[in-house]
C-alpha cells in the first residue's frame, strides 16, 4: 500500500540581514506535507499553515531564522503531529530547503 501525503501551501515575504549586516528580503513559498486519514482535513491544515506564515509575513526574521532550512525546522515544530515534511522555497531563485520528521 503506498504512503499517501496531503500537501498544503502558503507564502510570506520577509527580510533578514546578510552576513555583512545588510537588510534585504525574499518571497518564500511553504508546503507542509501531512499524513491525513480524512481529505477534509486539508482545509484545517491550510488554515493552520496560513497562520504560521502570517506571523512571518512583512517582518524582519529573527536571529536564527535567516536560512530557509531554519524556517522549515521551525514550521515543522509548530505544525500538527500529522506533518511529516515542510518545504520552504524561494522559487524565483530556485532555492529550496526541506525538514523531514
């Protein structure tokens, strides 16, 4: 029997300081993958992910969240137990990071 995952997505725009202390920003896409028994759960999971991303939207990312890998780990840790993977990308730059439970 194949393992079935349901993905929900969201996005946010945020700034951070580079290694020289210069402030600049990126647009991030986030996809959270869940093991769901009920397909109707996707709406609830989408709403939850939107709330997490809204907390980052139009902010300066705090120290420790400057990298997409760190953001993916943070979102995974704040997601329901059904979440098995979070992908954070900057698609215009073709850069992606994954955190897997």
